[in-house]
C-alpha cells in the first residue's frame, strides 16, 4: 500500500468569463489520474461555473484556493493538442481561454448554476440619485433591472457592468429590499444509448481460431456463422462496436441466434452512446450512389495526387482548391478523405451551414457509411454530447460540421477540409470568441501537422492572395466534371427596359420570355433576390413617414404572409399600420421589393398563360422548420415546383441538373453596400448563383442578370468569366486603401443605452490607444446602424499592417495597453466594449 501525503492537487482552470486569466483551485489528493483537459464545476463569485483544467501546478499557489466542487469527466475531454490550439484562438482573437473552451464544447456541456435577480421594488428617482453618489455600482444594477421586464442572471449583470464581482452590491440591495436572488440548478445533457456488438477479443486477435470456429459453424448453424462474419468484417475497418440492429440486419439473423453466440462467449454486447444522428424517416435522400467509385478526370486526378503526397509526407500544407461550379471538388475531397483514412488519420470537414447542405451530407454518407459524424445545430444537447464523446474516443474518423466543428476533438487529425471557404458564415460575430473558422482550421492543421484543403469556386481575396504569394498551393479545376458547358450570361439593362416600357413590376420582357420558355419545356428556374419579406419598407406618400424599429435605427420590413412589420436586426415585429400615425394619410406605399413580392408578381404575370404554375419561396422565413429546406429541394428536383424564388440560400449547395435558367432580379442590391467587401461578396454571390444553371450537358444553361449598372466591374467580371482581372483589380484596390488581406481589420465596438455616455467612452478609448507604426487608428465613428436592440453604438477601427506585424504581436500589445488604461477609468460601467479581430461585415 502506498502512503499518500495529504497535500491536495492544485490546478489552474480556464473559466468562461471575459477576464483573460486563469483561476487556481484544488482537488483532493485521493483523486488519481490526469486532470488536465477535464471539466470542473467550481464556485466562482456568486455562481457555480464549469471550466476546464488546463494546468496542474507543481506547488501550491501563494493565495489560498477553493476546492473544486465536482470533476465532470473521468478522462480528459481535451487533448494537449486541442488545449494548445484553443489557447492560440484566445490570444489571437483577444478573448479569454475559457470563452474559447466553452465555444468548443457542445451546448449544455458547460453547466452553470447561476443566480437570477429580480426587482422587488422600483426605486424612486430621489433614491436612485442618492444611490448614484454613494454606491454607483448598486445604482447601475437597479437601472439595468428597470430597463428589463423580467429577471436577469447574475452572470449577465456582471458582464454588462464589466465587473469582477457584484456579490457585495447584490447582498446590500437584497438587504434593502430592492431585489430578490434565486438559484437554478443546471441541467446536464444525457447521452442516448444504443446496444452494440463486438467479436470476442480472442477471435479478433487470432484469425486461425476464427477460421476454425467458422468451419465448425458453417454446417451446424449457418445463421451464427453469418452474424460472426459480419462482425469480423466490421472489425477489419473499425474499432467501434457495430450497432446491434445493424448487425442483425446485415446478417439477416434473429435475436435467438445472437443469444446463442452471447451464451458461448463468441460475441460481447456493449452499450454505446449513439454516435450518429441518422436521417429522420420522412426525410428524402438526396444522393443515390457511392461516388467514390467514379473515375477522376485528369484535373481531379492531379489534385488528388498532390494532396496524397502531402498526406504521405505528413507535412501541414495548405491547398487552395479552386474549381468552377460543377468541376467536382467534392469528389476530390472524397478521395483525399479515403487516403487519409488509409493512413489511419482522422478528417474534419467544415461546411458553411449544415442545414443548407443536405445534398453534400448525403453524398458523404453514401461514400463513408457508418464512419461519419455530422454535428448539427438542430441536434439535442444529448445527441451532441454523445457525438462529441464518440469523436473523442476515436469511434468515428470523419466529422462534418459548421463553424464550431473546427474544435471537434478528433484524435490524430490528418486532414481538414473547408468547403466554400469564402463564405462569411465561417466568421463568428457574437459572442466571443469572434473567430474565423477557416483561419482557425489552417492554424489547427499547422499545429497538428495536418493537410488543409480550402475549396471554392470563388475564393476569398485572402486565400487568393495567399496562393499568389506561395503560402497556399493552388490547385485548379477548370473543366466541369459533368461535361456541361458553362452557362451563357446576359445582362439586362433596367434603365433601357424602363425607358422603353419593357418592365412589368420587377420583370423585364427578356426575363419573362425566358421564364415562359422554360416553364413550357418543364425545365427548372431559379430566381435570386437577396431580400426577404414583401417590401423593403412602408412610406407615407404625404408626409414621408417610415415605420422604424422601436429598438434599432432601421426601417421595418413589410411582410405580407403573415402580415407584419419586422425588424431584420432584432426580430421585433408589429402589426401593419392602417394609416399614417403622423399625418393620418390612409395609405402607406410599399417601397422596394422582397422575395414575397417577386413571388406574387410572377404569379400575377403568368397565371393566365400557366394556371398550373407552382412557385415556391426559399428564404429564412420558409425554412425554419426542421427538414423544410430539404423537402423544398426535393420537390423542386422532382419538378413539383417549377420556379424557386429565394435569397442567397439558393446560391448554395444546390446541384440540380434540370435548372436551365437563373434570373437575378436586381444585381445592384449587392453592388452598393457600405462595406469594403461589397464587391467581393457581390462577385462571389452572383457567380455562385449563375453556377446553378445548366448542370447538364444536353441542355445549356442561361443566366439573366437585371441591373441599372451593366458597366460595373463586378458584373463585367461575372459575365465574361474573367475572374483573374477581378481579383487583380480588387487586390490593387484593397492594397491602396489598406484593407485586408494587406491589413488586419479590427473593430472595437462600444455600446450602451445612453448615447452620450457611449460617445464619451468611445472618445476616451480611442485616446488610450498608443501610437504605433504597425497600427493605424480610425474614429471613433458612428456606424451605419447607430442603434441595435436599444443600444447605441460607436466604433473605433484599427488597421494592423501585416508586413510590419506578421504575428500580430504589436497589435495585441497596443490593445492590451489601451484596454488596461480604459478599464482603470471605467472599471464599472453599463457601456459594453467588444473587440473583433479580422472583423467581417458591415459596421
Ligand atoms: Zn403621413
Ligand atoms: Zn430592431
């Protein structure tokens, strides 16, 4: 027996709080085994929080520590490699390690026991004013509670007030009878279980013994032999047990047969956490064949061989796979995955949005049955929990998921694929970590010695630049694999059409004629219009009044089904006004068009000629229900729907051979957004949409783009297919204006309910930024949308010159200095400050 000393074990824990430091706790010495990478429930100020142990200390810390309440895992959830990677993410994106670890875990795996605060008595203005002088923190808490209708969590209050702890203040307020504190218990997700079978160890490890047994059983009990051979074959390519139902199905045997084998000890039954979310029974399959068996064309073959070389050499190369739509990038991915698996490596595949890529998922499932886990935002916490653990154990070698799957705990990662790498949805906007999953994937691959493939028909400027400078290796697929020709693209000048009265509503005569022709021939049509709702806004023709959101400084969008005015920023909605509240005018005009209006106009225009015409709309309003997107696609593919009208959703993941016409209702909407990425996004979106046409060799596709600016360089590039010219010009432009990829674009946003205060804070923060040759400062500026969800906003922009600061060290030190100085003045404040490194989107 060993004699234990009574010293506890000391650990550092990363907690999901904004403070950029670790917190020390202790664990009794009776706990054995590794602690680093294990989740721990600890008490932290007024709350119980879950953090991850990231370090075991050799000596006790100088300050006294509290004990860990509960260790939540028997074995580490995070490997050393994953801890290293998540720490890099925290440093680069300027947030806490605990926040990254929380984002890495599926929701529900970071339980919190958080107290909530509710207001019992509203203070009078005098009381509040008195409190403001004596105890500003308490006053701020009361003000926040008064702004909210219901109870607020302590965690939220702490974050809002940028405070380390509010316990003293809350106790005082409770004592004074203003508030009540309540504690809720966290709910832990439960994993779904599944019965599974595996061959007895001696039969697996001794083939001779297996063969003898099989010879013996072949005649006496063929059913038993069949079941054993199914399990043997499964064990040859997987270490995971085979689900019981699957084993019985494949061997066509009954539970009686199984019982005999279990009794004789040839087979073992185990309980598995269900690793894979299977398709719902009523969901149609969108792929029918295993494409891995299809031959590669020479371009694909060349790409696969280059990738195979890197996989064999085990060097962390990054490939930019640039292939026109229909060139068969997916087939290249599949072969690369196959090779990685042969090398006993695991594979991570990132897609922009799982819900929008049902077709891709089905194709992967056909190629790699039973070996792929899909991480889906619509999975229950229990399902995700089970999937995460199965991945961590190495049961499933392929993981497919959206943004946050970049943190999937795959052991021995060999290959990362980022499909549609240019998609903005890879960037997380809010909350922290505000990371870019593509860039993180490249870094993770670099750290783990894995190969990366970034795929796109229209790569981002960043990736094209990296390919030009040799940082990435460019692989090109210029031919369409299906032998189809690229569609012909025509620009329709809306100015001419209007002048010559050849415009009916949003439809030019050219577009209408092309549409009618396709409908007659029973070919599919996609109409792209990147705005949902019916009208962009309502406006009073007499006084000019426009209904605005009550919480944001944006106009409300008019929706006809259901009849509502809606804010697309915060979701606020209100019934449609019957008359102008300002002047009483009885009508409000519908200004601008959304997908609902396009659908309605088209219906009106074609209903006499084609009474049977079926038009469907695909946007976030029509695809909220689980499986609705998949069903719409299926109906469209079958020809039950003739015309699909949609937002940018129709630009993605659709591979429908019967579509021969794509119409863009108004390209100008994309061209003139107040965003330095507007041209890039327009080029990508329009090219992607155009690529939906003519994916069949016998029926060439046609694309009609309606615009009032046919001379715009983006449209010229889309029409002529001259991508190179576009990328060249756009890079020149970005370089001159000091935008990415030449700089890191960093947005510091300050927001709060009191505009004057936000303004002051923004000016003070800007003045805290020390001058540095690698960091240019702009602002504070007033953003395009000045108020969102009742909070007024100001932004300070930093442009970090990459050539002078390749690893962003100077940027971080400048930001740290500024924040420290800012927080010395405004330690307690209702103004929120967020830092977004490599910011995307509009301001
Ligand atoms: Zn009016
Ligand atoms: Zn709003």
